[in-house]
C-alpha cells in the first residue's frame, strides 16, 4: 500500500528549539508539499517542491524552511519554534501538479510550549 | 488570488438525513475542483473531483457538480451514515491545491 509517512504523530517542543518534521513517500512522486492545519483556517501551504533540491514558498513560509536532498524525503524545519507554530502539520505528495491524486500523511501535531 | 469559501460547521445530523455542504470559489482561470475528507486521526483523502464546468463528481454516495455560472461546487449526500462523520474540505487546483476552512460533520445514530 503506497503511503506518505510522517515520522512523528505528536511532538512537544520548547520555544526557541530547532524542530525537524520529516516526511517520506514511497510512490516515486516528483511533487511534495507541507501544509499546516488550524481550526477555522483549513489547510495553508507552507512550502512545496517539484523536484529534488528545488523548493518554493507557499502562502505562509515565514518562520519555516525546508530541505529536499532526496526525491522521497521532504523535511520541514522550524529554525526557532514559537508558540504560534503550534498546529497540525500535514505532508503530501503527488504525481500530477494539477492537484489530482494528492496523498497525505496522517499528520504531526506539534505543540510548542 | 484563488480562494475557496465553504460553509462553516459544525454540522450535526441524524442517520439517513440529507447532507449539503456549500462551497464557492474565486479563481482567475479554470481550476479543477475537489472534495477531500479527513476521518478522525487520519490524513486527507480525495473524495471526488470535477475538472471542468458541468462535470459531476461522485463517490461513496456523495455528489458535487461544477457550476461555473455560480462558481460553486456544493457537496451532497442523500442519506448519511455514522461512518460519514468527518471533516470535509473543498479545494481548487490552479495548479496548486487551495483549501477551504473545512466543515466538521457529525452523524448521530
């Protein structure tokens, strides 16, 4: 069964810590995405990547960076975690850029204290 | 920019009731439209899609029709079950996915 795997289901970090959220897909998809999900706001795109070594800012990139050294792995980095980054983070991958056939991971619920 | 607006929840229904979730969009081009569903503790899954005006997407008893004249893509199901309890997201692709705020649906037995 093809899947997108996010390394942690729940994380608790302290303000100011550097946080890594890992995402791995086994479908050989070119495109990978990081969203955050907040009640009443839906999903908002943080960063995306259409190829290895490539990254582009989404709608809310401030406070985040990403790394894509290998095709199957897309990491989200919080350089200095803050309480307003407490959220559910969802990784997704797709073969088609048009938004059809996205596969989502189960999410990482990050709490910054 | 492109955006999606969907009705706010939460929505609570009894089993076998009719469900409608309204969704309207704003886009400069001709986006594809989607409904995604998120069951408790899981990631999002594609429920149905429509790629051009007047297309009807359908799956698991759910339907939605791409209405260009009203810029809408309302989700409907004639008889809901407890297992339909989930969060439903309307989304458009032009080409990246943009999501609505989500509507939480709870179906009571």
